[in-house]
C-alpha cells in the first residue's frame, strides 16, 4: 500500500512509546508508510511494540533515515505540521484541506508521492525541516491551548485523510437484539394498558376517553418497539397494577382471566341457543 497513502515522517522521535502509539494511529487511518529520522531509541523496542496495540507490522516495516532530506527525497509534495508560525512564505492549510490535496496528488497517473512531517515531542520541527515543505498543516484548536502529543497529531491528520473518502452514513438505525413487534403484539399491549387505566379511573371521562386512548397508542406506535420491549411493558403494567399485594393472582390465573375476557369481548358466531331440552315431547 506504500505510495497510495501519505508517508508519515517522524523527525527525531525520543520515546519508544510515541512511535508505538503513532503506529496505532496510522493503523486507525489506513496509513502504512512510517519513516523515522534519527530516532533516539529503536522503533522495535518492546515498549514501542506494546504501545502499538497490534500495529506491529507498521513498526516492522518502518524505514530509518539519517536526515530529513533523505526521508523526503522521493516525495513530490511535503507537508509540515507545526503550531508555531515561522518567518517563511508557506501556505497554511487545515488537515481537511491537506487531505483533499493529497488525495488528488495520489490519484494522478503517475502518482505524485506525498509525505507529512511531524516534529520532536518537546520542540517540534526545526526551521530547516519546515523549509523542505511545500505547505504547513495547522490544526484549528483552542488558541489558548493547542498542545498535542505526537500520536494525537498523527491521528488528527490521519482521520481527515481517511474520512475524506469514507462512505459511512452519518446516522445508522439501532441494531435490534429482538425482532420488531407485530401489530397484534402492540394491540395486546394497548388492551392491557387501557383495561388497567379504566379500572384505576384514569379514563373515567367518556367524552375524553377516545382521544386519550389514541394519544397513548400513538406514543407507543412511534417508539418502534421490539417484541421483547412489549413483553417488558406488559410486565411493568402488571407490576403497577398488583405490586406485591397478597391477593395478587398467579401468572396462570392472570393469563386465564385475560383469555376469558378476550373471548367474552369477541362477537359470538354460534346460532341462537335455548334453555332446556329442545326435543319434542
């Protein structure tokens, strides 16, 4: 994948952990070309490997250079990251703007290789390093506190690079652990709730009852309930009705009573019946 994404160039990194976390940030952003200029410690130090959290391959394939000039020699476009304005005539771009420019350069045929310079942990890039860059990347942050550690800076720039072509929807529906409730499930819940509200007197005004029932049903209809959520709400209604009362009916009795009530509410399909014996005497 080298050549299809920007090279990340760390100039004189001091801590193994910072090289490891930089590799981790690169992995997050689909960046693989890590270049190191005179690192103080080995990038394969155990502390770097541990900090990489699985991005070992980026460290293992990293290239080490004796100078910044050597590290950028094969690149056409070089960006320098710095929070300090220098007395140089350089374009200053945000990471988002730079990402678009880098995508364009790397999309040409032949491609125009790109790299991004990151400075020392304590002092950043020196003027001689910045002088090699075509433009400066400046991250828009709180002007009264714009301090970033090395991996944070790499991740911010890398994120803009990755997201510039990412097609992830800005919003996705919640994943359902339970299938959506069918209308018959919802109707059962409505009947259960309305029956208890009738019994407690909440729906006692005949002229207002239809509108209140419609409002209650609309609330639950908008919620997009799952089957499990409907079952939970049945349990909530039952607990509010009975709680821990000693006369609370057993579950089997409640179900039997509910079934009987539903049956009694259904219109009869049988013919007329008569009392006594219908046979002729």
